[in-house]
C-alpha cells in the first residue's frame, strides 16, 4: 500500500462569483491564502455555478495546491448540497443541469451582490447574470443522483446550521440518500458534531470553512489521511477505505 500522509483541506470555498462572497475572493488571492495556510487541497463550491473553478485551477497550476472542482447546489427544498468532482468537465456538466433548472430571473446586484467571473490573473471576464442565490426545482434526491451519475460525490452542507441544511429544511437526513459525507460549519468541532448528531454516525463528518472571505478560508479545515492529494484519494478517505480516513479531533 502507498505511504499515507496527513493532508489538510478546506472543501467548501466560495469565490467572487457567489453573490454573498467578498470581491477579494479571486483566484489568485484564494490560492495565495491557501498556500500561506499550508492547505494541501481546497474545493471551489460557488452557489449553483462552477464558472470560476477553471480559473482557480489555473491559478494554482504552478503550486502544490490541489483544487477540487465543485459547486453548492440549492435544491427545490432549499437545502444546500455540495457536488465535488474529479474533473472540471464533470462540474461544468452539473452546472449545465443546474442552470436548466435554476429559478428564472436576473441577479439584482444591489440586493444580492455582484457575481464576478474572473480569470486566473484576477481579471474580470464578466458578470454572471443568473439568479445564483435562487433555488433549482430539482429535489435533493435528483441532485444527489445527478452528482453521482457524473462521477462526483455529494456532501450535505452545514447540517448544523438553522437554514439551508437538510436537517433544518427536512428535519432529518433521508436514510436512502447516497451522501459521501456531511459538512459541519465553524460553529461546532467534529467531536461536538458527533455528540449532537449521534443518529448519523455512519457518515463521514467534514469540518469546512464555507469561506466567503479570505479571513474565513482555512479557518475550519479537515485533516485527511491519504496517499496523495487528488479526488480519488478523497473518495477513499470519505469512505474510510484502504487505510484512508478523516482524522477527527487529533486522533
């Protein structure tokens, strides 16, 4: 078996494309901050879009930082589900499905914020006019199934929060929902989350920052025991297979 090592990751990061994110969340600045914090892996998960993922990947190309393509999808129930993928093409395919089912209408920049599409040099390429703050008409089951059909993994976002989580919206996590993990916000440690959500012990728990500004990036990282920093290793770690696993509470 390949030698395993600890990888520090933040798997829920927004860019300036998300209307609620700070405009400083540009590809170059995200990569630089992640390097300063010695993160080995980040996932870019903007609301209902993956349009800035490619720029962050390019911005990190000359570094050791691994960027996992993703997006945070709002389901018809107004729950947030992270879709993480092994390729940019798969993330963009998921984006295409999301765009087909997203609430109609244009973004109100004064009300919701700018949705900046940037390139790897932090230059503004344009503005996304879609209503990314809105919900899709896709049920949570359909979203999770679509993510998996594209080779991705689905993670329930911030299950400890009182809004936009599976538990806040549905009251529970559907037992047949094929999730790879559940995401815990900065409000709880993983140990506290395990004590609070004892009925969901079979899931991998991920601590993430849900960063919307640079000061939040890496503020709640997760440590993963893996043989390398790539999507396949992440899948194994979340499944607890072949010695790979999530390291909880310094164990």
